[in-house]
C-alpha cells in the first residue's frame, strides 16, 4: 500500500533496496531529459537534477525507503525549477523597472584627475576629496579624521602640490 509515497513496514521479506549510486545511475538521465523539456536549457536541467539528487543523498536513509524514490527526486527537481523560474521572473521585472541610465564617458581631464588622485597617499587623497569634491569645511574634515585643523590644512597643501606636480608632469609628457 502507498502511504504518501512512503513504504510501509510489512511482514514479508523486504524488497531489494537500491543503493544511492544504483538509483542515481538509473534515474539521472531520464530526469534530466524531463527537466530539459520543461526548462528548454540543458545546463539548467542538469544543474536542477544534480541539486535534487544532492538533496536525496542527504536524506537517502529516508528517501531510499519510499515506494517510489524517483517520484520524490522528481518533485524536488520540479520545485527547484519552479523556484528558479520565479527568481528569474522577479529579477527580470526588477531589471525592467530599474534600467540603468546612460552615463557619458568621463572627460580626459576627469580621467587625468582620477589618475593623479590615485598617486596620492591615502590620507592626503581623502582630505582632498572631502574638501574639494564633498565640499566639507576644514573643521568637519578635522573632526572626521581626528586631527587638528592645522593638520588638515597642511595635508591639503601637500595634496594640492602633489596633484599640481603630477598633472603638470603628465601635460609635459603629452605635449
């Protein structure tokens, strides 16, 4: 008798139970073909079948005792395929709603500035960016960095001088 796909204990001798390896060898290809027909993607079908078999292996003591372990693995695989389809649908809806805006390429001056900034030591780069790009006053930068305002002024001076030297040198190399 069937009990939700599970085998019932009986007084007769137990039928030969397949090892997981035997079960896998017999059922992997047919399940993959079914999933391929459902998904239209062989690689996805193989991945789904593998995942379903991995889950069966983890519970083989229980699943192997079912009257029809193939039905259990098939159901798991189909559920996985449905979940994958739902995730893909949600991702596609998100992508449609949040299309990236076209952003123009950076100007050569902006590229040169970014390269010049990358040559500065991190501390100088940080204060130059905070002051000139984030428009923070020296007092806020000093508080954030945990240093005196005079130190921030000194770092800004050294950062500007290093940037000027780097950008001037780069201009001479081009010209």
